[in-house]
C-alpha cells in the first residue's frame, strides 16, 4: 500500500476517554452530543455557502481533532464550527469571506432557536466582535494542529475498492453516505482512512446483501483488519440509534452568536435587588404593622423577623413604632433611588438610538455633499473638454485656410514658371533657326565665289 501523506493525528481509546472535556466535568453523552451538533452545523453551513463536500469533510475532521485537545467548556462549539468552515474553505481552495460565514451562522442559529431573523449590520460593534472572535479561534485551531492541517478522507478509496471488488453501482452511493456520516464520530481520529473506507464498504454490502470474497479475506488486500472494520460498523450503528443532537450550554464564555450580540449592544442594566423583609414593609399598611409588633414590654410574639424585644433598649410600643416608621422611610428612599436609576437607564436607552440616528443622518449628509462635489467636478471637466475641443476645431480651420492660400500661391508660381520656360524654349529655337539660315546663306555665297574663280 502506497501512502500519499504521513498521518500522525491518531488517538487511542484511553486517550479519548481522558479527553479535556472529561477533565472539566462533561460526561461522555454530552460530549458525543456536542460533537454531532457541531458537525451538523458545519454540514448545513457548507450547503448554504455552496461549498463542495470536500470542504465540509475537512472542516468536520478539524473540528474533531481540535476537541481532542481542547474542552467544550472553554471553547464554544458554534464559534469553533464557524472557524472550521472558514479554515477548511481555504485549505480546499474554495475560500469564502468571513462576513459570509458569520451571516450564515447567525441566520442558522435564529432558525434553530425560533428567534426573529434580524439583519446583522456590518458596521456594528457586535459584528466586529464576532469577526475578531472568528480570527482568534482560527489561530487557536492552527496552533493546536501545529499548522499541519492536511486531511485524507476515505471517500477517495471507496470508488477504487468497489471497482476492484466488482460490486453493483447502487452500493457506491450507500458507501458514500456512510462515509459522510462517519465524520460525525471520532472514527477519523481513531482509524486511518483505508480502514474507515473498508468499514463503510462492508456495512453497505451487508445492508444490500451483496456477498464479498472471504477466502482469502478481501480486507487484507486493502491493508485493513477485521477488528477495525467491526468497530467502524459498531460506531455507525450506535450513531443511527441516537436522537437528533441538540445544543447544550456548557461553555463558560458567550453561548452563541445571537445571545452574545444582545449582550454586546444592550447597555448595562442594574440587576434586581434582593428585597428583604424590611423593604417589603412599605407595601403593608401601618395598622397591620402595628398588629404584628409586640404589645407588652416583657411579652414576645412571633413576628416575621422573629426577634426578641429587650425592654432596656427601648422596647415600648412608641419606640417600636418609631423604629418601624424609620425603617419604612429608609425603604422608601432606597426604592426612590432604584426608580431614579431605572429612569436614568431608560433615558440612556432612549438617548443611544437618538445618537445613532443623528450619526447616521450626519454620515448620509456628508456622503451627499461628497457626491455633489464629485458631480460639480465632473461638470467642470466636461466644460473644459468642450472648450478644448472648440479651440482645436478653430486651430484646424485656421490651418486649413493657411494651407489653401499656400496651395494657391504655389499653383500660380508653377503656372508662371511654365510660361517663362516655354518662351525661353521658343526664343532659343528661333535663334537656332536664324543661325542656320545665316549659315546656309554664307555657304551659298562661298560657292558662288568659287564658281567664278
């Protein structure tokens, strides 16, 4: 068997039983439920983000590996699932923006918890905090993985194994589905991909009652053992018997995207004070208060406070009444203080949205002013361009006029020069004719003189 990658992240059963979550007091059932819940979030978010199945499988493997080293009580399962999707999309070369991942997980949580779906403003403080937390959790993932995030899935072995065993085509889809479901368990951190692939092939064959060669055993050809295949089938059967995974709040930090968002935006409100018996006296009538107090100096009756009366310390009726009225006044003052605090809190709550609205209007006005300035600059540029074009057209016209004058002058000069040449030729020809005529006359005269001699 030729291995394409060196897999080093495998744990034993003893290491899984002694996981960090168990050390923080989380039982096995709760840990299994949260593992399945986180993988469900990764699968659903990958579908909404239109990611390939390889990205979702890689994200689930990283999720399982991370919680083998960290506890569910220290890292929120929803935040880690979002970071696993974001990191896996980069590893599988199908990246998605961080704001898209945050928006998808926020919407999924609203639907799962039947909350009203609210728009998450990208410029709000809660979005900024969620994005910073996404980056921080991704750094934790890389640190725990030692920046070795390569994952080998059993899916690539299934097709080769089924083609070698010459099984019917319907067995392939069933084995593929079982391989996807196996990622919700700890099989990916316990066994190699070849063993998991042989286990899902065996389970699919048993379901469709397809016989596989056993003499010699077929799994030995794929570097697997019977015990590993049986364990894979047992874990898958246990997974299908479990109910649908639900979220269990075990993390000490922010529980979710929506609850943390509310805590981020809502102003700090004073918690409800514990009202003791003395504070509740103001709601009772004074007559009932007098009846509940002791009448005599030496007699004691069971009251709400059940306190004995000392006659030496002013245990008479008048002193008791005065003490009760003083306590009533003090309770009224404390209630007035609480009312004033609540009124101030409400006033602050009213002021905050007003300030936000004013800030938004100022920002919109500034944007409109900037747009108007840009429009005026464009208009000025267009005017300058039109002026330049008019100047260029005037210059071209002047050049055409000057060129026409030059052409006319040249044509006149050419015509004048042609006539002069013709006259010169004519005079030269005439001179030549006169010369030849005079020469012929001289010859005639010479012949005449010779004949007389």
